[in-house]
C-alpha cells in the first residue's frame, strides 16, 4: 500500500482536458485506488458505484467513457491504467532494493570486528559507488513530469514486470534460466496486468513454492469456440421453415 505517489499537475490537466468534470473525478479515484492497494481495481459495478458515490448505471457509464477515451483498460476482470501499474512496479523495485541493502548492512558487531579495519580512503571508495547506486534506484522526474531514463534507456512496464517476476522466482529457488522461460511462457497467454496480479497475489499470500501456484493460476487460455444452444438452433430451424414455405407458396 502506498500513502502517496508523484503527480505532475500540468501533465494531469493536459491529459484530462477532454474529460468532463465527472469523468475526471472518476478517473482520479481509479488511479488513487490502484496506488492505494498496489493492484488494479475490480471491474464490479457495486465496487465502482461505492467508489464514485453514484448509481451502478452511472458508474458503468463513467468507466465506459474513460475506456473509450483510452484512459483505462479492462483486462481479466479488472480495471487498470498502465502508467499507474508501472509506478506500482517501480516502487516495488525500490522497496526490494532497500530491503536487500538493509539486510546486507545488518551484520553483527562481531562480524564487523572480525574483519580487518579499512582505511578512510577505502571506506570513501566503497561508499561512493553505493551512493551512486542508490541514486539510480529511483529516477527523478524530468521537466515534463515523466520519469527520466536510466542509463539512456527508458524502462517500460513490461521489462520491469519481467525482471521483477524473474527475481521473485529466483528468491524462491528457481534457476534464472528456468524463471525467464516460465515468465516468457506465461506472457504469451496472459496480459502483463494479469501476470502482475498473479505474482502480487502469490507474494501477499506467502506462497512457499510459487511455481506450481502460478502455473495453476496462469493456465493457457483455451480457444473460445462460439456455442450454439438449443434456442438458437430452434430459431434457425424455424427461420428455414418459414423461408421454405414462402418458396412453396
């Protein structure tokens, strides 16, 4: 859960200039909810009505308008926004990096005392790259309010998601090559939002062995064949009979 997130007012005003006041308010509540819960919003009329403080019909109309405007996407029964999810993933990277740094720095006094003392010059030399590394953890916003590129290449949501998913599997004992293969396989059958949601749920549930859990959650989607029920068949037969009678008469 995030108690705050970065927003550039000028970019927001520009991006929502074509929305009505109601649509902008609904859009803001969706974005806030994604950041608050670190996951997409359920595509449920009652949930949306409570969030927007309006009727279910009005809530559905607002979401439909925002989807048509390209502000929101509906995937796998959830409402999402690519920029907001990308920010959530980015925060996850920073949090994980800081946690790992804290674990490395939490050595006991005895462990530190057992090592030979370092000169002041050596300590400065070690500290300098760490400072630079920490600076690169969270890119600063540029003049347009968007994230500045890291080492000249902008990291998009898909790459962040892939790297984070591979790292998560690696922490649970999966070899790097196998982890990349699994994540690549799952991405062929599912959207990035669905994969993000699956990994997020696995992490929050404290799954010990995530590979079989995720494999069950991210099963290949079966080809959907159009189903013709008895009513449709009956209707078609009746229409054919009517056409046949017209020809005879």
